[in-house]
C-alpha cells in the first residue's frame, strides 16, 4: 500500500505589520540621538582648523600634477600617514615632492636616501620597504597608476582598508566604504554608534556601514578625525567644550 506523505508545514515569521499591508518592515537599528550628535559635530568642525584640515593627505599631493602622478602621491601620503601625525606626514611629502615625486623617481631612489627623506614618520624603515615594493607593483601591473578598487588596493604591501577607502575617496572620487582610523573607531564607540563595542577599526567600519546612510560615508572620516584631534581626544577628552556633552553616552564617565 502507498504510504501517505504529509508535507511539513513551514511557519513564516513576519515583522510586525508585514504581510497585511498595514506597515512596512521595521526600520533597521540606528543609534540614539545620532543625527543631533552629527549636526553638533559639524558645528564644532565648522572652522576647519584641525591638523587634518591643514595638513591631511588631501593637502599633501600636487594638485597640478598629471592625474596618474597625483593618484600615486595620494597613495604614498596615505602609506606615510599610518601611525604618524599629520604634521610629520605633510613635511615628509613636501621633501619627497621637492625631488619630483613619481613612480619612476622612487624606483630610482636607493633605500637609504628614501629613508632619510621620510624620517621621522612612524615605522619609517618598514615604510621604505613597503613603498619600494608597492611602487614596483604599480609600475609592472598598473602602468604606473594605482588600482581603482579597494580589493586591489589592499593587496599592495603596506596598504590597509582605511588607506584603501581614503585612496578611493581622494584619488578616484569614489565612495566604496567608510574610512575608519583610530579617531573614527574611538569616537564611534564613545557615541555608541556601534551596536556593540568593536575591537578594531575594521570592525567599526563594518558596523557603521550597516546603518549610516551612504551619502554620509565620505564626510564622516573628515568630520570625526578633526573632532578627535581637537575635542574628543584619546586621553583627557575635552568634554566640557563639547556641544554633545548632554547627549554623549561617554561624557559622564570620562
């Protein structure tokens, strides 16, 4: 005799209101007060007088250079900027540019000379090695230009996700993701702009991209870096001078 097969019934879970035409799906998570916090940070950054404004990577390249040279200079400035104050990066880039900063000029330069020029940027010995390796790859694989995707950029020696996203922003005028450095990472956790505490800038980038509107992705790095340099300092933040003092989750504890 034929066995009867009973089809298993599947329970379909709906968001409140979904399926009955009453309401759209529930909005995704957003931090409390984030729009007001962001607007107040914009107000605090209105004077544009933080180190990142005057000596950041976007100020370090020769804007009159051919586009390919300009993009290479952006990438080099980003590589130098890791673990280094903007003032030191800016001075090192100026010294390099005085010698004619191109892919070919760097490939022709010996390691000792390059080291003397970029010193005292952080980890300058490693950066000499990375700059030489990356520049050789750019010459051989990209015709002297820099890659135009984050995936290719992070394959280059000495180039991390933050640098890759900033290179896309500055060199290619393309927003592929949020550039998160130590300032953005620290402030995002203090403001509770992440659902749960993140341990690294890369974790913070993923968390921010889940909810922050895409049209803010490019602006957020510039805003928070300057804010972190002037007000929301790593140690002894200037909470008394901060317009967000009354709505910052960290202000009462610091």
